[in-house]
């Protein structure tokens, strides 16, 4: 097309003339005019595309930085003193500022930062960029501001003191008022851990980790909690073994399994959650810690189960005392007994509801979820005694029919993962497992049948999600197949008592080995 190459344009001074003309028109028309905005786009394009071949002067750079500063300060509300722009220009920026002009200022600043132009004002300008990360009402401006802030920290010469000030500001705002601001800070930290060199992150591992851990403890927004956990994972992935060991020991001390109380439930729940994150980072590292982890989990499970039982006992005593007072005031003993029976039925559900909101459920839920993450990474850990002696009995007795939906769902998922592990072991029967060095828990008498009964009971829940229902159905089908293939898994008491169907009080004749499967089919048919 006959268009000259960029080197030819540079030799002829074409870029210099275009730039000078754009600045002259910009100063005469004002940055808020239509012509001024087009001039800014031209200048931004030249800096973005031709920074290697053309540099603007220091005076021009100062003019642009003051324009950017005034625009950003009009958005953040921070007072700024300027000298290069006229009073008319400043007034126009204050009154005619808009989201589009804020984006224009940010794009201009990004071009300056990407071109690595140096000016003292750039360092002060970052505080306005930081405020936009928190305060901007649009995702695009928050994202662009974070990108500029990160590029500045990574590519510009920043002393130790100034770097510490910027990082202190980032970590402090993990507790910012609005979730959108906290989410922007978490996204920024995620980018920092991915782009910062290891020599800057390793010495600051604890410095980053503790605020993130506390942020996860105190965070109430669901999306921010998920992002915070992802940021912690990203931090752990770049650390060496020594740093991982230090942070792991901190986490284990915060878990404090034997010290269950209302005050430290939040800290313990997050510690359990983060232990599950450690399992995803380095399988070899975690295997060396697994005994200590499962010992702490055992103490934690027992102490919180005890705390819940104490809570239930106290609640029951309060209700009985209240009932006694009401019954003494009643003149009709028959009426009092009838009302008492009705209250007993109603309060049984109330106790379940109270249990569901008791803070201990958070620790129990995170313990099951973290264990699922651990065995998903290393399935062979299902052979650890922690499962057969502690966790599986808890799930069988309490978890599968727990009052809180999340605990039921977490228990279902863990059992499904275990069935996938157990199903890979052949044969799947208690008789074949007898004498094995590590017999399957589910091969013990009555375990599979009891699990299946409780899964079937969950199908009657009023708050059952489609996803969880599909998982339960898959587990029941798997269990039914095992009961058919291995009749020895059926409890002997059920075989002896298979002459009468208790669900319908109907006399039936079923082959003893199929008693468990027959019971399950009849149970499901009455739903």
C-alpha cells in the first residue's frame, strides 16, 4: 500500500510531529472536549504501539500524569494539587468526569506503565489506583486498576520500604467493607503470587499467610471465601518445603483439637479446611504429616461431638423445666398430657433445627470435606485406622442423617468416594476379606446394609437437591448390586427375620441370602 515503515516514520520525525500536534490541540481544547478525547486516544496509541521507537518528553509526561491524577482523584475523592493544567481544565474534569473518562485515564496510565516511563509522580499516583481497585463501581475499571498496580510493583524500581507499604495496604484491605473490594484485593494477591519472583515471596510466606488465614476465618461472603481459599492454595504452591512446614505447624496449632469451644470454632473450622488445601499442594510432604493430621482430626471430632451433646442436653433440660411449669398450671390432667405429647413431637424437630445452626457443625463439615480432598489426592489413605475407628462410625451414626444438609451432603460424597475405592478391591465381601491385612470397613457385617438404609431415608428429605439425589441413587444401586453378589453382607438378624415384611406387615417368602436386597426394594417402593 506504500505505507512507510515505522523506522522511516521515526527518521522523518513524523511521530514527533503527530505527538506535538496532539498535545497542542489537547491543551487548547481541553481534555474533556471531543477533540481533546481524540487527542488522548492518539497519544495513548502511540505510547502503546511505538514505545520502542518513540518517547514523549518529560514535560508531556508530566501533563499526562496530572490529567490522569485529576481524573482518578475525582473518582476517589482524594484532594490533589496540580500546576500544569489550567483552572478551566481542572473545573471541567471535576464537573464532567464520567466512567468513560476514568477508563480513558486508566488506559493512558497503563500505556505509560507498560512503556516503563519514569517520573516521581507515578509513585504517588499508585495510591489513587489502589483506591479505584477498592471503590470503583465497574468490574472493568477495578480489573484495569489492579493490572496497572501489579505491573508497577513488578517492573518499576521499588525500594523495600515502599514495597512493604504497598503490600501492607493490600493485606489490610482484605477486611474492606464491601465484598466487591475484597474480591478485587484477592484477585490482586492471586496475580502477585503468580508473577512475583520466588525470592520476594519466600521470605514473606508467614507475612502473607496469616492475614489470608484470618480473612478466611472472618469472611462471610461465599464468593470471597472461595477466592480466599484459592489464593491460599496459590501461595502454598510457590513455597519450598521449609516454608510449607512452618505454615503447616502454625495451622495445626490453630486447629487445637482438644480445645473445643464456641469462641474458637471459626478458627478451628478454617484450620481444618486449610489442612485439606495442604494435601493438594505436595502429596509427598503431606504423607509425612498424615498421622498427626488424623490424630488431630480424631480429637477435634470427639470434642465437638461432646460439645454438641452437652448443648442438646442443656436445651432438653430447659424445655423440660418449661413444660413442668406449664403442666402445673393446667387443671385438666388429660388435656395436659395431650398437649405434652404434641409438644414432644414438635420439639423433636425444633431440636434438630437448633442442632443445625449450632456452630459445631462448621468444624464437622470442614473435617469431612477436607478428608474427602485428602483421600481424593491419595486414595490409599482409606486404609488408615482413622477411618474405621473414628470417621466412618461417626458418619454412619450421625453424619448421614445429620440435621444440617451440608453435613449430610459431605458425608454422602465421602462415602461415594470410598465406594469407588472399595469397589476396585476384589472380592467385595466380608468372607473374602476375613484374614486380610487391611479388611474393608464396608465388608463388616451389617455396615453396607445400614449405610443403604440411611441413604434410602435421605431420599425423603424435603431439601434434597437434584445433584445430591442422583449421587444417592448411584450409591444405592451400587449397594444393591453388592448385596446381590455377596449375600454374606446381609446382617444375620435380617435373614432370621425375613418371614414378615415389616413395611407392609405382609407374610412373604424370600430366600435368606436375598433378604437384604428384598428389604431395600420394598423400602424404596413405599416412597
